[in-house]
């Protein structure tokens, strides 16, 4: 009995068995130490509470933190009024509750709803227009009552309950409102000031800072219920998720601000991986909350925020140890934030009492943090300005030194320029002489190529003309003999005819005998054959001369419309001596319009390509059969050009030298067999005619040259 009495004495100041005693002295009482809490694993309504009374558990915490729950949480407390006042208010200073309903137990033990508030209702439906949930608690003197609170929230549930006289409760609320007003002013000042600085300096650190401050302000005002009161009082669905979303955006902005402000990409690139991980956490929290999983999104946001504060504190400490001066204010700012957050958490978990200071510790810390970060930005500008001035001073000194060196070097350079000018003048004279010599040598080489072609031309023409001339000259002696016999026959016939001693019959007989003796019929046939042979030889000689005239075009000057097929054929006549009996020549001349060109130069180009083709065939086949030369002409597919295709199955051109075949003086022939100018002259000739040469070759298989020429030349080409 004595032990029981002593226990009652100890419990009396707090209320017997958790009962709250109201007196005229204690005008403001915290209920946290006299609460009984039920956290069911299912939804429990008011009708079931009576049967579950024994399952309520006495709260031992100073300021109970009930954590996260998907179901309603019930809280019971009993009040006995020992004073003379009856006008009391119950203040639930946690606006983040989505729903809260107060029940009063009547004399029959039934639960009657006194008031039902929450973000699911319009703010204007509240009797007291304040973010806190405020309930009227009329308790007459000497009266004792039992109350129940049903609460629900997507965020963690904290129940800072205060019961007191009306004036005292509102006085306590005003202190918090004054601090919130101060916080709002700091947020606006810092945001606007730094935004205007961003517009001035265009440093994105300021922009990230402004975004961070604005959304941190939205987050804190949302926790305080001001957003729901003033910004969206009728949008309860947004109110339930806005705090988590604003906190995620604020956390993301801090990551970008820290990365840019501390220049982690330059000084600590490995730390950016940690920031990237935190960024993913915030994004996950944001997406989860938007997706309707508010509790999980809130948990992710809390975890990300905690890790972010610790990470940035560690990074700033490391940067400060590395003597990065702008990190000083940054480090102090996050140290204060950690202290404020720690005090706030200790209050939430009942280790520290719920007071105006502890409930606003994080806001006070964030005010200091915002100021320090603003100072850090200003200090960073000053540091950068000082570094810029030092850099400019170094550059100025360097420029002055360079100017001195330039002046000294100018004197030396002027002397060297004079010396070099004299050397260049002498070299220029020497170069002019060398150039003149090269031009003369080039002219001689071109003339040598022309003479080589002329020699080839002369040899071919001589051979072609020699055959018919030999035929004519070999027929002269027999023809002279036959003519002599004819003259002798005429003389004999005249003698017989004028002999008076012979009769007509005798004359006829002698003439007939003489004709038979000399075989006049054979003589006639032989004379006809010899004359025909001489006629054919003379005709062949005329044709060769004609081909020679066509090839050389000595009677033409400049561009004229000519028959390309005729030029190719005349070239083949000239080259007939190079073509062996074992070599096959195929000619496929298409129907071509006359082409405007310099015929002589074009025939020279044909001669050069055909000569090389015949040379390649001879190198491969020698005196054996199998060599083949193909010549084809036709109208190009665009109808504005013609093409000439010259193909051989000779030795081909190695790929290593294919790009060099048109270079002057390049040749693969032995010394004395070529000058190396033939293909260069051919290339220049075709280029001057605005045409092009396509070369296809495979070593050991053969080569194909395709010449494409326009039918008409423009003025430039002429």
C-alpha cells in the first residue's frame, strides 16, 4: 500500500494514470507525456475503438514521432479541469497531416466527432484560419473528459499537441508566425538579390542558388502549411505531394550549385559520381511521388536529403583542406545546416523538447545557410576578381617584357633582314637563270617528244609508202620490155605491110607467124596486169598521203569540227608497222557527230595512247599470238559528250604507279625508248578540250583508257 501511494504521488504532477490536470497556473500544457497510442495493422473506425481500448500503448516520448503508416493512427488522452476557466484550445502544430479528426467520449462511452480537418478539405472550411489544426476544447471546471484523435498522413506523423487558454495558444502561434515571416523575407531578399546578380554576371551558380532558395522556401512554407493557406487552399491533392516534390527540386538545385560553385569537374571529378547518385535518388523520389506512391517517395526524399547534407559537408571540408578559398563559407553553411537539422530531428524523436526554437531550428539554420552561401558567391567573385587582377598584372609584366624583347629583336631582325634580302636577291637572280634554263630544257624535251613522234610517224609512213612504190618500180622493167616488144611488132608489121614483093596472102601469113612467134595475146595480158599493179600502187600511195594529211592536219589551225573516227583510223594507218601479224585489232566505230577540237593535237593524243597499248601487248606476248587491241567510239550517255575507249590485254599498270602516269618525265620504258612526256602531253590536250581521261588497269590483265570529250567547246576551252 505504501509503494502504491508513493507511485501516485510521483504521477500526480503529470496526471494520475496519464490524466492531464488543468489548473489556473498552467495555462499552456503539452500533452505528449500523457498520450496513449494505437498503431493498428488495418483500418480501424470509431465504432471499433471501444473494443480496442486495452491495445493502446502509453507514449514515453516527449514529442512522439509515429513514423510512416498506411492506416489511421489513434491517440487517446484524458483531461480533468481543476481550474475555474473553461475556454481551452487544442493546437496540433503539424500542418503536414493529411487528415485529423477529434472525438469526444460521452457518458455512455460512445465516440462523438467534434471536428474533422485535413488537406482533403478546403482551407476555408476551417473555423480557425491557420495552417495548424486548432480545436475548441470546452471543459467546465471540475469536469473530466476523454478524447481520441484519428490521424493519417503520407509523410511521417509527428504530434506536437498543446492545450491551453485561447490567448496563450495564439500567443505561442504568433511567435512561430513571426519566425516564418522572417524566413519568408530572407528567402525573397536572397532570391531576388542573387537573381539580379545572375542577370548581371551570367554566372550559373547564382541561378542554381536562386532555384535552391525558392524551392527550399516552398518546402518550408509547405511544412508550415502556408502554401495550402495562401497559394492553393482548394487543391488538396497537390497539397499532399507538393512538399516532397519541392524538396526534391531544391535538393537537385543544390547538387548543380555545388558542382558549379566548387568547380568539381576541375578539382574533384570523382565527387561528381556521388552527386550523380544523389541526383538519381532525388529524381526517383520525384517520379515515385508523382506516380502516386507518396509515402515511398517521401522516404526516398528524406534519405537523399540526409545523404546530400553529409556528402556536401564532406566535399566542402576536402576542398577547404585543398586551400580552395571559396569553399570556406560553403563549409560553414553546411555545418550550420547539419546542426539545425540535428536539433530538428532530436526534437522529432523526443530527445529534445518541442519549443519554438527546436521546431524552427532547421529554418533558422537555413536562414544562416542562405546568407553564408550568398556570402560565398560574393567572396568567390572577389577571389576570381583578385585572381583576374593578378593574372592581368602578370600578363602586363609579361607584355612589357615581351615588348622589350621585341624591340631588341627588331634591331637584330632588321640586320638579318638586310642580310637575308641581299642573299634572296642573289638567289632570285640565280633562280631566274635556273628557271630560264628549265624552260629551255622543257622546250627541248617537248621538241624531243615531237621528234620522237615524228620519227615514228616517218618510219610508219616510209614503210607504208615503200610497199606500193616497190610494186610500181618492180613493174617498170617488165613494162619497158613489153613496150619495146610492142614497138618491135609495129616495126615488123610496117615492114611487111610496105614490102611490094609480097602478096596480101603472104603478108597476112607473115604477120600471123610473127604474132605467134612473140605470143601477142600473152603480151597484151601482161601489159594490162602491169598497168593495173602500177595503178593500185599509185592509189595506195595516195590513200597513205591522205591519211598522213588527216593525221597531221597541217592545213588546219585552231578548233574545228572533225570526224573523230577518221582521225583514229588515220592514226592506225600510221601505226600499222607496229602491229604484228600475231596481234588482233578490233575496231568498233560508232556513229558520231563531228566534234569541235584541235584535230592535230587530238591525233597526237591518240598516237601516244595507242603506242603505249601496242608496247604493253608486245611486252607481254612478244612474237606469240594472243595480243588484242580494241578501239571503240560512241555517244556518251549524257548526249553532250562522246567517248573513245582504247583497251589492251598487255602487261597492265601496277597500282603503285597508277597515279604517276600523267606526270611529266615519268616513264617505265628503258632509256632511249621514251621521254616520259607522251602521256603528260595527252593529259594536257584532253584537259584543254574540257574532257577527262578514265583509266582502268589490272597488272597482268590489261589496261583500258576511256577519253570523254564534249561535242562543243565553250569560249574558255577555245
